[in-house]
């Protein structure tokens, strides 16, 4: 699924395994019976890899990202991340690990409308108990790197869709996570804005950040090193 016109990551993923999933299963119980969402998912993701996950709507892609992001603990199987057995950790420890190592980019941005761009970027740092004086320097650097200095006092509703997603990516990366999870990060953008976001993610990957994106776009999938597919909760490597 590569395309020669795309900006490809310049880095080659390392040999170290960042994520190891084994026999991950997820289901819901309803009055009508059991509905399986994920079935026996087994997969390794290397440190520094850019992995694209494709598949039809309802295949379990977002559910898998929520497990990887440590938002969802209602599943069975084993999940190792940075050498830690996520499946065996208590809820508080798991959530702290997620805050420390994982950044999330959503399709709908999920910025807080009552906070400025600056304040939205500051939130992940406060979660990590970074001192206020240090937060100011880190946010200033992020605003400069993402070309948003002039927008720092604006609210999300005063920004275009592309600008909001740019802030969302900056927020996801501001604490230098080892892993970025991107759920249809260009789904709400027009083509030029989408290309800008994908090239930004590609550049972050080239600098060493592991990225896993869910996408319906073969063009966007082509930015990655590898593509896997989910169909009816089953993992398929094309």
C-alpha cells in the first residue's frame, strides 16, 4: 500500500518490542447474547514502528486503540508495554503508565473549548506533575515548533479544523510519549490539511516516536512501515 509520492518515514524501526499482545479478546454481554468485538488478537509492535490499522467500520479498530491507550481494562489476554504486564497492573498504576508514555490523537480533536490553545497544551504536563515554570518553557517550545505562537490565546472554536487538529497533535506529543495512538486523525479534514497532519506524524516517527494509526485511507496507511487489517474483530496481515 505504498505510494511513491508520499513522504515516508526516514527511520527504520528498531528490533526492540514496545508492545506485545497475546490472545486479546473483548466482548459485550447483551440480552440477545454475547457480541464478540476482538478475537484472539496477537501482535508485536517494535519500538519506533509506524503501524497502520485498517478495516471496515465496526471491525474493532477503535476498541483496540482504547485497550492500547489503557482506557479500557475489560478484556482478556496478555498485554505487555515497555516491559510492563498491563494485564496484571492495578487500575491506578495502569492509568499512570498510560499518562506517562502514551499520546492520543482523535478524529474529533477533543480539545477543551473553554480553555485557550496554551491551556490545552498545558494539561498533559500537569497530569505528569511537571512544575509550572517548566511547563511554561515546554508549552512555548511546542507552540513554536507547531507554528501556533500567534494562536496561543485563542479558543478552539476560533480555529479552523486543521488548526484544531494541529493543536491536538501538539498536545499528544508535548510530554514526549513513546507511543502515539491516532484514531482517524485526518477524517474531519480536507485533503491539504490531512496531508499536513500525516507529514507531521511521519516526521515525529522519523524522530523516534512509535505511531499506531487507525485509518480507512490507503493513502494515509502508506505513510507507515506496515499495515494490518481487522475484520469482524479478527486480525489479518495482508
